[in-house]
C-alpha cells in the first residue's frame, strides 16, 4: 500500500498480513509541496505521484531506498495536480489538474 499527504512524503506500507499493516517499509521525501495522489503501475514496478508542486514523478517501486529511485520528473501542469492513474496496460499515465 502506498500513501501520500501534506507532509510531502511517499510511504509504502507492509500489507502482507493484518498484523503488519502498521509497518512503514519505505518513506521518501518525494515532492517540494503536498502530494495529492499516488498510483502503482499495473505490474507493480513503478509508483507515480503528483501534487501541489505541479510535478508528476515516477519512482522505481522495487527499491525506493536506492540513491536514485526517481525514474522521471515532469512539470505536467501549470498549477496543482490533483490525481494520477495508469492505463490498464501501464503504457500511459493520466493526470488531472489545472
């Protein structure tokens, strides 16, 4: 499970069983402003985040603790981005903002 919020952090949680759901596996200071949406790619290899800094960022989900987990950064909108989603085959990413 991946979560984001106003603290500019991307967190990945252990969802392997009910007893471990409160364990944060990775925490990454991911954006320079609040993060508003997160999505895993269909194959689970990438995580996309968007937020108030107008950026779409794509992360390597297999190793967020590596020195450079950021795969791509795009200033995708002129203002805040509120939502992100992958296409079913993972070949496209859609963002919503203004």
